[in-house]
């Protein structure tokens, strides 16, 4: 179901920096499979408030699914 998300994506976001204030940012998200296809992992690198940052997230499916 999530296989169509796998790949490297250019991400454009409008991030809220404070109430009523926003900035437009760009970054790169790499989405891959893990644990023999039972999970997906996202590694994101971008900019927020003019500073570089990175985030890594994993999503796991239960065996019953």
C-alpha cells in the first residue's frame, strides 16, 4: 500500500515560525523500506528559520496487518 511513496522527493513546505508568520522552505525526503518490507523509513533534510536540520522517522506494521 505504501510502496508508491518509496523514492527521493523534493519537498516544499510553508512552516509557521510564530503566530501569523510563515516561511517557505525546501528540503529532500528519502523514503525507503525496512524490515523486509514491513516498515518504511523517511530521512528528511531541510531548512527551518534559516538553519539546516534533519529528521528520521520509521513506521512499522503489525504482524496481524
